[in-house]
C-alpha cells in the first residue's frame, strides 16, 4: 500500500507481553493501512524522533494514548521537532472515544461482569488536568453502556487509587465489583489491578478489531490533513510560498 507511513506512538513497558501486544496491534493496523512503525516515549525505544529520522516520505504520527496529558501535549511534539522530519502530521490521541467504551464493555462482560455489578474504570493517572478530564469523559461513555455509574480509580499519579475505590464500593454495600482496565496493553499497571480486591479484572484494550479500525481512522484523518495542506500549498504562487511549520 502507498501513502504516508503510520508511526504508532505508545508509552512503553518492560513487560514482554505488553511489548508483544503493541507489536501485534501495529501489525494488525499495517494490514489495514500499509507501513506502520512503533515508537515509545518512555521505558524503551525506539523513540518517535528515531523512527521519524529513519523515514524518507511523509508520516502520520498517531499517539496511542487513552487520555491527552504530558506525553501527548509535550513529549510527542518535542520528539517530532527533534526529528527534523519536514513532513509530519500528528493526529489526536485515541481516547476518549465511544469505540474504546465499546471495547471496555466487551472486556468487562468477558471478565464475568453482569448488570448491576459495580464498575471501576482503572486508568494510569496523570498530573495533567486535561488528561483527568479525558478519563472522566471515558467513564461517562462507559456508563452509558453499563447503564450505571462508573467510578474512577487510578493506578499511579492521581487519586483516588483503585484499591480505595473498590473498598469504598464494598463498604457502600456492593456485593460484586469489577475493574475495567483503561490501559492499552499488559504491563506493571495492569498487574497491580489483580491485587485491588475486585471480583474480576477485565483485560486491557489490546488487539481488538474495533481498536484497529479506530487507529486506521486516525491515520486516514491524518492523511487527509496532509492532502489538504498539499493542495493549499499548490494553490499558492511559488513566489509567495513560505516554509510551512511541522503539523
């Protein structure tokens, strides 16, 4: 397939299972859109700037994050700038999105959740208020599907922590409490959820057909942005053109 390369940017994990899951997700997306490379902003490499330096043609960077915090607003733009690549478009992050809520709902049911069971949305956490607002939006989307309040707990960085939320729901009289893992792949954060005291922990979003389609949609939106900029540039007389900034 032709077209710009897709650079899927994830957080990074020391878990081999998590790394394999991200690689499998990238392979599935590549089957849909063509050349797909993986980059990480933390823990391991390659970094986005390293991947971009290795690409000759235009690239679409898709931040595979479920909320837009420091990594999306600071790390990714810095990496793009550091790469020196002249033709990069960065899409919006994966989440929040109704598609993710649908996958979370499916994962919950696979874990044994039934109507009436309490639900805790377990997110990584962030010190960025924008990311916490995104998590709240994601919880509201999931609440529409479970037809009940979805309580939010964080694994790190923010409060309240997941075990505290589970314990609070027990104290409030909920007999069964399930955790929806608002994480992309397996790793340290997901392992911590196993000991949070719930009746069941849903799998991370992982390699799900709906998630693959969402990534492909983000990529195609980025390609459309590249095409529109190219058309606008072509319409400007050469003598009036100025260098366009990295998008």
